[in-house]
């Protein structure tokens, strides 16, 4: 279409998403000369059968790549890739934890942009940019005496369990948690910038599929079978309804709403995505049980109804401000 760079091949990871499966089938038909690969995830919570299934899928993918490109799997290159991704996650986890302690340290869109830049171009340069931002944020937290709290919070988020200590935000603006499915964090930040006088400072953190989930996915353990290790890492990603299960996802949401200084929950509902639509009522129910107001935002990938979305966010923020007086 002239808008994308030249690719050697296209990989379509999927599980129960009919849209992704359809894209793969249509692409094969429309562009038969392109090299299309599919990686099928198990549609189940984390368990040994799921691990074995995905490990075998990853092994078959590796064999397909070797057959097509003549490049066999390399454990040395895997180790280098894991080391680079670990650098990315170390810095990005620090940024996420830092913004929860003080959302004014750096814009939410900055964190989202850094994460997207690395996932688009995973190299040392983009990892360095994250390191620099994380170091700057840590320095500011050290000056305010909050660095030890941020380090503890980061470790707890990685383990999926927060301590009993409630974190109080210094900002007087409403503190918002955003949750949803296939929603782009930069798009969410732009909506908040246009909708309220606080801009994106109100966004404390997210549980979006691209964002928190990517950053807090555990590292690959390189001891033993590498495909098994990669499978365990992928399936242990947080806030993933398909792998994690709705019950655990709701429990984690309840903990975040209870332990962090969250004043409001924004539930993004991706249009035409049934899993996203089905879980929204449960997310709203959990928020209601802990006394956190919510707003639901039906969103399509193009943000075609942007003015209405901005108005809805603005009204929600005004309601929260009125309730806090």
C-alpha cells in the first residue's frame, strides 16, 4: 500500500480473535507472494498443558522460519535478545511505578511512546532512551524521598500482589486508571489531553494490552528448553483475559483500585471485539464494589467518534472533581 516498509515476512499471533484469523486468510489470498506465519495461542488460563501447547507452536514457528529463510534457531541470539528486552523492561517498569507514585513526573504519552518505539525498533538506541528517562525519574523520586516506595511498588506489580500500604498521590487532579483490550495508549493520552484541564496527568497507569501487559511480562528463563521458557513468559503476562482468566484479572483490578489513589476507572471497549465487550460489565462491577466511579468508552481503531469520546471523558472528570469537593 506504500505506507509500510519492506518486510521479510509477517507474523500473525492469534488465539480466539476471529479478526486476526480473517486478516491472515485475506492477506494470503490478496498477496500470495508474501510470507505469512501464524502463531496460535492457547485459549485457556496458565497451566502446564497450555505451556506445552504454546512451546510446540513456537518450535514449529522456528522450524518454518528456518525452512523459509534458511536461518536456524540460535540460542546465542536468543540470549542477546532476552538481555535487550530485559533492559527495556527494567527501565519501563521503573517509569510505570514512578508515575503511579507521582503522575506529574513525566507525561503518560512519553512512557507510551518509549514503549512503542522499542517494540517497533527493538535496539540499543531505543533501550537507551528508556534507561535515560528511568534514571531521570528515579533521581526526582530520590529528591522527594519516594524512591524506595517506587522500587517496592515495581517489585509488587511484577509479582502481581500489592502490600497493605495505600499509596497516596501528591497530585490534586483526579487519578484515573484505564483498562481495556486492544487500545493504543497514545490514542488514550490524546483524548485526555483534549478533554480536560489536567490533560494526561490524570492518567496514573493502564491495564491495556499494549502497555502494562507488555512491560510487566516476566523475563524468559534461559535454563532448560528455550521454547518452554518463552511459552511460560508469554502466558504469564499480566492482565491478559485469555491466558490469565477473568477471575484473576478482576482480582488484580480490585487490588489496584483499593491500594492506589484511584478516583475513577475508564473502561475502553474495542468495537467488534467480543472478549472486550463481555468483560466490561465485570470490570465496572468490581469498581462499584470498592466505590470507584467508572465510565465506558466504546472505541474503534480509527477513533472515528473522537468528539463524543472527548466530551464523555470531560464530563466524567468534571463529575469526579465535583464529588471530591
